[in-house]
C-alpha cells in the first residue's frame, strides 16, 4: 500500500500542473503556421517567383503578419504580469528558449514586413519615395533571393524554437524529447503548405504544394513515432509519460484528432489527389490545419500532466 | 561563499504544520497559496506500516531549472548563500519556471509574479534562521552552510542516513531529509 497526502493546494499547480491554458497552444500553433508559411514563401521566392505573377508567396507575408500578431496576442494574454513584458527585451538569456523566442519574434516581424513590401504595387508607394526605392531594390532578383533565404532561416528558427521551448522543461517527461522541435517545425510546414494550397490559384502551384504537404505529413508521422519510441525506451518516468498517449487519458484525442483526422486521413486524401484519382478538395488542407492545432493542445496539456513519479 | 541548505529530521517531524503557519505569517503568503507544505507518505501493509512526514518547499537546487528557463533573469541564484530567488520586478509571469520545477514549489502570486520559498533571506541576512526553522517545536529542522564541513547541517548529513526529493530529476536539491 502507498498512501500519499499533501497539504499543498496552490492554484495552477495542484492537483496537476495546468499553468498554460488555450493561449500557449494557440500561440505555438500560429507560430508554427507562420514559420511554415515563411519557409514556403522564401523557397518560392528563391525559385524565381516575382510580384505580379500571382504566386501565393506574395500573399503569405501579409497573412503571416496577421497570424503572428494574433499568436503574440494570445501569448500576451497568457502572461500573469503583463505590464512587465518589456523586461524580456532588456536581456538575452542564452539558456532560456523562451528568451530566444522573444528575440526571434523581433527578427521575424521585419522579415515579414519586407516580404509584404515587395508585393505592394509601385504606384501605391509613390507618395513615399524612400519606401518605393526599398521595395524596388527588394524586387531585384538577387535581393529577392537573399530575402527568401532570410525568410527560410527565420522560419526555421521560429518553427523549431516552439518545440525546443517545451523540450527544455525537463520536469515534464512527455516533453523530454529532442524530436519535439523538429516535430513542431514539420507540423508548421505542413500547416503552412496546407493553407498555401488552400489559397493558391495557380494549378501547378497547387500541385506542388500538395506534394510538399504530403511529404511533410509523412515526416510528421515518423517524428511522432520517434518521440513515442524515444520516451518508451527511456526511464520509467518517460515511459509513464508516453502512456498518457498510449492508453492513458489523452489517447483518444491524440490518436483520433491528431493522428487520424489530422495526419492519416489528409495523407490518404492528398495521396489520391496527387495521383489524380480525386479532384482537389479543401477538406484535406482544413483537416491538416485542424490537426496542427490539436497537436499543440494535446502536447501542451498532456505534457503538463506528466511529472516525475519518485517521492 | 556559503551554500545554504536545510536538513529536516523525519524522525522528529510530527507534521504539526507550525512551519507552514510561520511561513505564511512571516512572508504574508496570500490566502489559498503556500510556500511550504507537509506531505505524508504511508507505505507497507498492516501491521508493517511506515509513515514518513516531510516538510517541503523550494529545494534551492544546485542546478535550478527554473533559473535556466527564465527569459528575463527574474529567477536567479543570489550571491548570498546561492539561494534561488525571484526578482518580482523582472518577472513577466510566463510560468515557465512553474512548468520547469519537478517539485511544484512555485506558484503565481495574485499580483502576477512567480513566488516561492526564499529561505527567508530577509531574516537570514540579519543572522536569523528562516521562520519555519525558528518555530519548529520538535527542533526537526536545521539550516546552515552545506559547504562548511563543521556546520550543523553538514555534520548531520555526514552522520545520518538521508534522502532528497526526486533525486532522479537531476536538479541537485539542497533540502536533505534524515531517515
């Protein structure tokens, strides 16, 4: 028999940790989505897409600005000492992924703004000659290629940090996986590709994005497998954390919403679309986007529930 | 430089909660929150039962994950005694430190910042004992420099069987429990 009684009763800590509600998963999801969009937009820009050619890459920076602002709004709502948020930018803490994230976001905004600037028609900028000159320079093939590369690097940093942020918190065994950063990055890429596919007008572009998203989903599935295998083959603490998703309270929501509806079904639909057996449908991209959101909610919630079992 | 720590004799602790009350009074801990608490662990089968009572709080770890994850440097290791403290004016309330602590020793103060045991630094810097240690009616709690081999806490650890909480979390806790 083992009976454990404690007088501790702190809100958000007992009976199980629940410090992060909807705000953080939403931010991680939107951040990943923006990261994926930036990488795709940057890659398309480096492939020679130019303003006026109708490429989806010219719309993505604008949408990314909106999505990232919404995500940062959610993050701000999560803070308990909101008026002190500026303190984050008076220091850089090299061992804190949250500090990296704060500074990465500062890098991402100007990159998105420059990307958006290139898509504004020249005549609209005629009243601001300096801005028009900057936009004209950025439209030059060489500068556009460089901006595309910066966009890819910033997107990778943003996407991968959202996973590392969690995996660096060793007290939560479910998050103790080096594959969590790549998983969140690939999930962001998948979400970004699905959304770009949804809004793309050019059939060739749609087909390319569809193929890319199919690969991203397959890699995401493999990374989920790696996370679980890594946990199951580690200590009892980590195996117990994995059990939350393998028979425990998060099993149904994880396997149905994240893996089934968020990855496997869209993977099947997209494989059929790629082989032209069914026409393009919005269902698959919408499922992918929903699956990305569900992944963040499940990982954040189950991770907080996981804990060290020794006394 | 001192490395302050605590030694608690589980044979003498009766779980009276004087330490909890003293902490709440001394540090004006808000209602519904606690910086320290009592845990009781009952193991075995009748008639061979073993009860362990532990007075718990922040372990002021040697490798504090709450300090490394803090994005603003609000959570820090104080020069005096290497005690882990929170600078309220730097804390943004992101709660990463709560998530990083395997002991659940932190909470969010109603004013928005992360809060926890300070080893009563305001008393210790004046040469006094932490409030919980000072009031313990069974003298189960001891406080001092773990790096000084002649200190009471070092001698107790050297002479008695002891354990720390969640040693496998790898944080190097500095609260020792005598068996």
